C-alpha cells in the first residue's frame, strides 16, 4: 500500500472519536479506577456502541470497565482497547506530547505486584488459535521483558485455551504462564499470570496480567477474568484524536 493510501486510511480510522471519545485521550498520569457501579458500565457500553461494537455485558462485583484509545499519535497505529479490572486498581495511560506517544495502557495494584499491561508487537497473524506454542511463548516473553531480558528466568506456559471474540470473527488465545522475576536486589520472585493474545491491524496484541505466587490464590480468578475480558479493535473502524494540544516552543 502506498504512503498516501496509508495516510488516508489513518485519517479515516481517526475520524470519529473527537465526537464519540473526546474524553478518552490519555494524559499519562495515573488515574483512579472508574467509580464502581452501573453508571461506569453504561458509559463504557455506550462508548463501544458508538463505534458499532458489542458491550461488556455483565461484570462481577468489584470490577470496572476500561475502554481507551492506544496510538493517538503518528508514531503508532491506533487501537481501541477494552478490558475489565478490579475497581480498586489504578489505571495508567500512554504519554502523548509533541514527540509522539510512549508508554502503554496498564492497570494495577502496583504496591502489591498485581498488574495488567497491554503490549503491542510487530507481526500480523490471521488466526492466532492456529499458531504453535512457541508463538505464544515468544509473545508473552516479549511482554514481560520490556525492562530487559535479564529480568526473568524459568518461563513456562502451563495452558493454552482459544477464545472467540464477539466482533468480526476475532480470535484470542488465553495463555496461562509462570516465571521468576529477577529483582535488582538479587531476589527471585515467583510470578503467575494469564495473558490474552490476538492480532488486529498489522500487529499482534497481548494483554498480560500477573501477580506473585504468594498472592495468586487471592488474585488468580481476577487475573483470569481480566485476560478473558480483553478485546481490541482496529480494522474497519473509525476513531479520532481529540484536537491536538498546542505546545509552547
């Protein structure tokens, strides 16, 4: 596809959200979870409906919905991301400035080591559920090792389970995994997690959620729900940036 065509496609992709999602753009600063209750879910479902997408359905008590745009600057392809997360977790969104966008969409109870993080990597896959185990191993290892390949060891996938999305025949793979986190102080921390892997646009997307082995008994069901609730959209949709912020010279 030509550069002109790519630019036109991006402009088309980014056409509507100034109206339907002007409040979505990330500031990069941590945000408290949405006020829990039916109103947050209704707002999230209304936002998805404005894009012609299915809503969350029912959420368990103690969970809040997230619907956010990723890729609101020219250095990234735009995506609409949704997942559910515990309502006492803190959400952090990408930073956007004159140089572009950096960072990712993340939620967590960071002091306890409970996190859910979006990771986007190169490579289009038509159906992730047909991929070998090594594909998911590579994708999740890339996800957990963003701070360096020397930060983990003994990574192992314990289960793979395909999942059908509700929109346009999308496919997801739920990946159960465990590994040891190597801390700067020289400690080894056993961690257990669940990831959801899919591919939309020309990239592969991973939402991975993990906690320490000591906390898994309490948080494991929550992590599974986070991963299974992950949906991401790109092809054939129209989003838009809110008006660009003017920066001082």
